[in-house]
C-alpha cells in the first residue's frame, strides 16, 4: 500500500534544533501502523560553515493500529556533515550512535553515511548506507522507518518485534539515486509562492537482514520533489515516490512533507 510522513523542525537557537516525525503506513490492508520520532540536536559549525558537528538524542516509537506500543528505541550519538564551500561541492552526512532498543532491553551499534554530488550542474547523484548491529549477538535486529527502506512488508516492519525469528545480527540498507534538478528552475505564483529545489528522478534501495543470505531484497522506482517557499521566508519541502518492492512483489508509494536531508 502506501505511507504518509510529516516532519517538523523548531530551531529556538542557532545551535539547538528540535525535530519530530509522524508516519502512517498501510502495510497490512487498511489497518494503519504509526511511527513517531522526537529528536534534540546540539550543533556547531567549523571552517566557514563547511563542516558541521552535531550531538543528538532521539526517541522513536512504533504503534499498532489501536495505538498500543509495539517498539521503542533511544538513540544517542555524533553526526558529522560536510557541505563544502559552494553548492556544487560534494555533500556528506555521517553518523555513529549507540541505541537502546526492543523496549530498552537490547543494545545496538548504529551507523550511517550519505553522499550527494552534482553532475553537469543540473543532475544529482546520491548514495546512502545505514547499518544496525546487535551488540548482544542475539539476532532479531529491529527495522525502523528511519532506516530508509520504503517497504510496506509486514515481515520487515515487524523484524525484531515478535515477527519471524531471525538469527542475523545485522540490518543493513543502501540506496542509490539519480535525478534531474535544474538550479535555475524557480517558478513563482504571484511572486508570493516559490518552488525551489525541484527534482525528478529514479532511485533504488536494498536491504540485508537475514542470516547467510547475501543477495539483498531491492526496491526501485521514481521520485519527485520540490520545496514550497512562501515569500521566501517559510519553506516546506515535499516529495512523492512510487516504487516496485521485490519483497512483497507489489507497488508501494508515499508522500513526505518537511523531510530534508541536504540542508
């Protein structure tokens, strides 16, 4: 089926950011699944704002259709972002963190790297990696929406939460994207509403979460997005994707509002 994700950010000070996500996913017929995330970030910029270091703590929770708690996790770690000195520079996001999951009874090492670069001015190429590893070697590593694999499979979404037992001590996702994003395309409506950072392209994602299975499950599709800017002051990023998920042998789609990865 599909997903709907809403993201919000509040920045009371230049070095403090508070973020939140709310997601509704229909991965089991018409019965929705809910996901929430709250995160507190402290950041500092270096080298003329080309390098950013960030300490953060976040809480994530999965809920069933009746809002009963299915899973909770606490994450605390360090992120490093590189932005270069101009908009054509390569951009890098990286993170290493400790996670207390499975309703605060299990311990995980979490890591992530994402890279984006412009090709020939109007094209973007991106690569991402995310890995969660069980420090207690008990397998059943849980899957979370923030792992960036757009599946609606109930098997994957219940991974590590009472679903099919799995002895693998890892859950790894990767992603590739290629999109057309003309820098000079900034249409306006009555000079009040601007459309910025518009793009359309293709993407693919892969996931490894099973023991002794080295060929990943994959998902691929098309994605388009833009940022609505009101009077150049208030901005809302949005994106829409449609993809084919090989694990469920079906089409999945989603709408994301307010989600930005490359600011």
